[in-house]
């Protein structure tokens, strides 16, 4: 089958790449939009793409999410970039060797600097081969332009339509929060982020024996919180569409990030994923979160801000509903698709 548009991702989920939330935001939502418009669309992992790359040479446009520097891909790009529209898409700072000490691999997991540096350099090498690029945040796009050359278009992460519908059903049912605070970590790379606010969480738990904490994902319990382990619930990483139910069970969702270049390039989706449920969010105001202004969002710039945010009461229903409605508009997928299409896709010329 000949495809009009192909979305390739460096995800480790080779069989069902759309199960990876990052792939949903950066590839699946776009692919599904154009599929519904009647275009021939393919979404595939790069590992699968590399097995049969020549079969995609007739596609009008191919977007590579976090392109991996494999020999197959580099040869494909060199051979095809004058014939097809090829886009490199990024949602993390995975190509800046100078920021190696700030990557989760080194900063959190303790991997060897030399090994991680080589991976970043390889990512930069393949990224510089693309004439067209997109990025999920302004700082990330600026870094790509500076390090890889050319220009990079900002296409923000935006609301997954199905996720939005699920949050609406959860809100309609109404959920009484079981936990006063919740922290969701998709990987084991956020231990230091949680440790950063652990003293404030400990003080919060000490204030009232009714205060509780939900930790989701493979994050370690900081030493400061161990005296309160009987009030800390642990859950494994949950399916993307089961998350709303868990988030709604928290009065405040926590989004701490250690301040460095890698973190400042990250997306603000942690805010709008929780804000859609009317849940208060206390977060480090990285640029992609700082662009939002909402009564649901507590931007924690100082240590004292975390304590204040943890004590903040729930909004009254009218204010909360208005904030949710506004956020649905601000984080809508439609303008991001329009931006992507204007930058990369002339429907009449590129897709027949």
C-alpha cells in the first residue's frame, strides 16, 4: 500500500506505538486527524520502519519523532530528502551534548557520561540532516535551531481528543478526592524532582493526620517522607486513559522539576492533563507551563510556594468549571494541527 503520510517514532513499543503517551501527542493525534480526512496514513515504530524502509519511498511526507541515528535511517534521509518532505520531530532535548550532565540518564540514573554523550552526538548528527523540524516547546525549538541549524517550527503538545472525552465523563460522575496530593512519574528518572519538594510534603503530612499522598510510577520514596509511609499509597504506571480517574482522586497534582536546560525544554502537559479534571496543579513553571494562566495552576518559584500550593483549597464549582472550559480551548489540538499543516503540508500539492 502507498501512503500519503507516514509517522515514524523512536518508541520502544514496536507493535502498538500509540500506547506510548509521547507517541500519541507527537504522532498519533496528527495521524488520526488526517486519516479521518481520508488520507492514507501509517504510524510505525522506527525499528519496524528500518526493517523495510524502501517501501516508504513513495510517501509524500514522513515525520520522524525522536529519530534514532541508525545506518538505515541516515542512508534513507540522505537519499530521499530532495524527493520527499522529511521532518524530524522532538519533544525532549536529546541532541545537546553540552547538557549531558542534565539529562535524566546521567542526572538521575547514573549512566556513564561518555555513553550518553555519544548518544546525544549521534542524535545531533541525524537531526542536522533534516531540513524540516518541529518541536513541542519554544526553548526546545530554539535549541534545535541553534545546534542543528535552519529553523524549527513549534507545535505544542495538545489535548488528546479521547483523553479529553474521558476527563469529561470523570467530571460528570464527580469524584471526591481521596488523596490531598499526588505525584505521577512515568519513568524512574524523577527521583530528584520529588526529593526537591520532599521537605514541604513532609510538613504537609505532619500538619494533619488526614493528609495523604499518592505516588504513581517507579519513583523512590524520599527519606524525608518515610516517617509517613503509612499514609503514602503506591501504584504502578497506569494506562494513559485510566490516569484521569487517578488524577481526579487527588486534590493537588504535583509537578516539580529540577531547574536545568533539559527540564526547561519539556512540555507543560502535566498541567493540562490534570487541569482538565478541575484538579489543582502545583508545578515548577517551566516555560511551557508558564505560558498558561489559570486559577487551577500554582506556579512554584520559591520553596515557600510549594507549601502555599499544598494548602490551597479547592476552587468553588463555578470558578473551577470556567477554568476547565478555558483550558480546553487553550490546549486544543486544532490550532496545533493547523500550525503543523501550514508549516509542512500543502494538501493539494503534497497529498492527492
